[in-house]
C-alpha cells in the first residue's frame, strides 16, 4: 500500500469517525457508543477491496482479529469501493451472516448494516427515519453480542431507542441531517 492510499484511507476513517462523534454520539442514536469511543475501543478500518468476494475475505480476517484482541470492542469495517448500491449491499448481508455461521461465531458477534442509501423495509427512500442507519460510506458494524447484551440490560427502556431515534430524525428534518452528514466530509479536508 502506498502513502497516497494510506492518506486516503485515513481521510475516509476520519469522515466516519466524525459521523460517529456528531450523529451517533452527539444525537445519542446509540446510547452505548460514547463510552467505547471515549475509551478508544472502536476500530475504524478501511478496505480498498472492490469485489464482494474480497470483502468477505476481509470480513473473515476482521472476525479473526476481534477474536484475538478482546480490547477492541467493535469494528466499523468501511468499504467505499464495493457495494455502493444499497440493494446489492442488503443482499450481501446474507453472505456476511452465512460467513458468521461458517466461522461458528453466531451468537458471539452480530453484524449491523449501515449505508449512505440505507432504507428500512416498509419505508420509501425519502423517509427521514432511514437516516438513523445512513452513513458517509458503506460499512459493516461488527458487534460483540455479550457486550451489547450487558449494555442493554443496564439501559432503561432499550426497546424505545428505535422509536426515539425516528422521532428525532423527524424533528431534525432531512435538510438538517443531510447538512450534518456533509459536515463529516468537510472535516476530512481537500482529499475528499
């Protein structure tokens, strides 16, 4: 990997980190994220692979890394060159889940989907609630299930998180949320 690629990958990771800081944490979309961000236990990793097969290989490697590094709480596997189309991305999640089963890691990890064009089932692409899972780049969020279960057990009314997030998105409105997402890119500087 040459220095230019490394700089580009760092700029992409910076954009996603800013998204986590300003949307996920500051808006409290995930009440469990701040603690891990502050403790430096979120791994932001960018891959330049350009095919689904290669992305599955990287995903396998990332699970192996998590297995051997318990100090890493969660990984955001950012893949800007592959699965840019949301429906392709959504279909890929099945392959990712199959890999999780093949590695016998089901119940140990879960994969959460985030994409620039994320669309929940039963919504239209324009519905503002989709922004709870919209990100600057396509990514896979790899979560340790036991940690998530502990966090949920200690959180009052975790079942209310999705509806609270939808209400917040509706209150903020699409223009404000789009501006916040754009600000993530603006922080990365001229290479974006």
